[in-house]
C-alpha cells in the first residue's frame, strides 16, 4: 500500500486497517511455520506497511492536538 493512499484515509479507517494487517501478518507467520509461505519477503512488507500506517496515525493525531 502506498503512503499517499494511507494519508487519504481517516484515523478510524487506518485503525481498522492496522487490525486487518495484523491478522494478515499472523496468517503469514502461520504459513511460514507450516512451510507453505511462497514469498518470505511478504512478512517484512506487511510489517513495514503496519509501521507506515501507525506513523500516519500519529501524525494526524499530532496535527489535531
């Protein structure tokens, strides 16, 4: 997910997106443990996306304060 797409969403949408991404990360880790993960880099990409979303949430909260 691109940073521009993330910035266009509201804080509530971003919080929901973080929950979805964490579920996806859990599923990827589960696939890794059962040796069914096709792309190992997807775990790192998902972690980075979660970090980007959390950063944008903090920026928006700081701007509103």
